[in-house]
C-alpha cells in the first residue's frame, strides 16, 4: 500500500488563468504565479480563454490581449459571466475613460502597460486574498477584514 504525504503549505490554493496573445508574456506571468504556488493555465485566443474560464472557474484571470475595444469589452463581459474570480486587465490606455469603460465591462482592475511584474503580482495576490477574506466573512470563520483589495 502506498502512503501519500502532502505538505499543506505546498498545495496550490488558487487557479490563475492567463489570457495573452504574447507568448513571451505568458511565460513570464506563469513563472510569477507558479512561484506563489498557484495553478496556472494559459490561453492565447479569446475562444479558448472563454472555454477554460467556463470549465475551470479560475480564482483570478489576467487578460493581456491586444484586442480592439469592442472585442476586449465583449471578452470582459463574457469572462465576468463565466467566473466569479477577479479580472485584472493589462491595458495600453490613453485616457481615464478607457480604464473606466474596461471596469464597466467587467475588469476589476486595470494596470496600464508597461506593467512592473512586482506591481502585477502584488495586485494579483491582493485580489486573491480579497476572495479568501470574503469566504471567511461569509462562512463566519476567520477575522473580519476590509474588502478593499489594496489594504
């Protein structure tokens, strides 16, 4: 009989879906999240991204796709309907109005490119922690904390 030993600290707690049409970025973002014990899935097309989001229900979605605004907004709306996880959008925004429009379409947070990897991972982990705090509050376990993802 085989005995399986697991260390709770090494079990991935979150699934992150990276949607990017830039292979070099996927590799970089994957490494950042894997170093934090996340299960990382990546997709390079809109249709595959939506299918994975529906099937897996990721804890967090990172969108870094060069799409025209209408397609990007449609993707954000579809992702919002497919999963409860927060959506971080990497955007080449020229105006505040573009960021607001992306937020209204479904992005929880917009990070203007170029994005410092350290800032990205801090924001992502804050959003992932935000979900954990929400679960603790709703189940009555753990301390009640602010729902503000930044603090």
